């Protein structure tokens, strides 16, 4: 048929060799942010309004798993209570970033 492209044509092979640059997603940026944390330091994220314990703190460990994730509630003023509990350990920042982004998390500065 006249309207179908031939798979062996020169035009098709020229287009398939071109690679587009990868777009950076919010998840990629968040994972890079976590990887940039120095060992012993931490970064805190605030999840969406529907969560009872909306503060997530990611700590970069000096030994063992690369990151430890803690969960913390909020007080009457809406700030972290300071009574955080261990949530999970992970080696992959992308895994943590995916979880935080799914729950509408943003960096907490307070």
C-alpha cells in the first residue's frame, strides 16, 4: 500500500538514531537532593494536608543502609512535634522520592 512507510527506508533509520535528552522530573530532582545530603545530615518534607503525620525526615546514614526515613506528626501550630518514629531504611533515593511525590510532598522549611 502506498501510505505505509517501508521499514527499510533511509528516513526511518535516520530518525531512530537520534536520541532526545532526558527531561528532569520533580522526582529526579528530589532524589538528587537526597543524594547530595552529607552523611549525618537530614532533610524534611511535608506531605499533603490529609496526613495525620505529615512530616517525613530523610537522614543520610554514615553506616548501614544509605538513608533512614522518619515520620513525625504536627502540633497545634502545624509544625513538627519532634516525636518522630522510624519509618523505613533504604539505599535508593529514587524509592523515597517516588513515595514522597505520590503523597504530594514538598521540602519543608520552617
